[in-house]
C-alpha cells in the first residue's frame, strides 16, 4: 500500500503554484515547515529542515538519493550536492521500496485516491502504483504509507529542477557521487560523437537550443546485469535493444552503481552513485563501469541513443523481465531470489 495514488490520472489540476501551501495552512495540515539552514548545520538538521544551495551547480543533470537509514534526501546536480533535506519514509507494514527509479509524472496539486482525498503537493511519481516524492508530514521517523515525505518548501524547490526521467535512488545507505571519466560501455570516440549531437551549434557558433535534445524525452536507461551477463536498454519504458556483455573478473560482484551521463564544456563523463539495496552492496564506481564491455555493434547502437541525462544501472542482480516492471518499478522491482 502506498499514499493512495493508484488510479493516477494524467490530467493535472490547473492551480497556482502557491495554492496547495495556502490550502494546507488554512486547513491546519501538518506543522509549518522549518526554513532552510546554513551549510554548517546540515549534519544537525531537525525534522522539517533542509539546506538548499543551487548556485553551487547552476546547470546540469539532477540525481536524487533518498537514504532510508538517514531519513534524508540528497540532491546532486552535475555531481555537486546542492540540497539536503529531512524526510519521512514508509512506516512498518508500508515500507518505502529500495531501488532505482525515474520520475514518471509530476503534479503540483495531486490528491490521494485512497486516503480521504488527502492533499499531496508537488507530487513526483516514481511508480504508477503510488510511490512518490511529495510534501507531507515530518515527525522525525518513518510515518508514511510508502511515499517519501518532504518539507513543503523543499518539495517545491525540488519540483522546479526535475523532469520526467530524473533518476531517484532509494537506498539502504547513502554515499557521495564521484565523477568517472572512463566512458565505459562506449569507446571514447563513440562517446564524443554521441554527445556532440547533444550540444548543437548555430552557424555562428552559439548554442542551438531548439535542436538540443530534451532529457525528459530523449534520455535512455541502461541496465547491466552481472547475473544475466546482459545489457538492456530502455527508452520510453520500452526495451530498445538487448546485448550480451563481458565482465572482467566475473567472480567478483559488481555491487550496485548508478551512473548519470553528463557533458560539461565538451568533457563527457559519468556521475556515479553507489548504493546498497536488495541485499547487494554498493559497488566501486570507477571499477564497475571499467569492467564491463559490449560488442562493437552494441556500441554503435548506444552511440545513436546516448544523450546527457541518460542513466546506466550496473548491478550484480538479475534484471530479467520477472524482476522488472514496465510501469511500476521502472528499473528493478525486486532482487531475484
């Protein structure tokens, strides 16, 4: 059971951005959210508090980590942490699932279809069955029906910088992201060619913003499974293609690592985030991607699909269809037993 968004409707209520907050205050909803705190106070965040420093990385691709043990949400842009917030995740019997998700839908003024039409401002759907990020109660411990509750002001800020396809990792533990220069699956020349089309120029050398790909539309998700020795590439929730992989030192587990492809000033690299979940440990970010290779034909297919914002999930677990759902759990639904 989740916070009641089964039966999700694609049509979105047309309301002013501040309307949800005003209604909650008037209705005597959860307590007023504490304001953001200084960087020096991040480690001492109290329920409802958050830190937000977007100027550290004004542009680039966003990745979100929710750490269940810490009851924290960490926001990274181009690998730089720009936000930290307290959260409240699923209570006993309604645990928030661990895994790698992407944002499927966004709704400023969503309401629960199961819990008395409860207001869920700034909802960002992670599964079609109802797991979402949204503003909600923050008592200082897990209390939700499966969603990730955020402070209202933080939920609004987060909503403003994400798009459909933004990766969200819900983890048993949290680790800082690192930059990995090795292109991994694609050869350096292929990687450069793939990203070149993501940074088109006008005849006068200025950026051609109209021709640039939209990450929400064009980014792909790639899964490398050590258990299956296979690569699966997903685009628009459908399988674009699959290919066998070769993993150096196959007896050593890869662990779990998520990589987000970025292009900063023409330099192509991955931002890597290791995490624990499903009984698999966090992988070694630089080592995991370097151990994986695919055939030249698969490289060529990837070179046609890769754009900044594309996500690569490397795991030692199985990623066959029975462990992955096309709608609910976008990448992995559960560990293979």
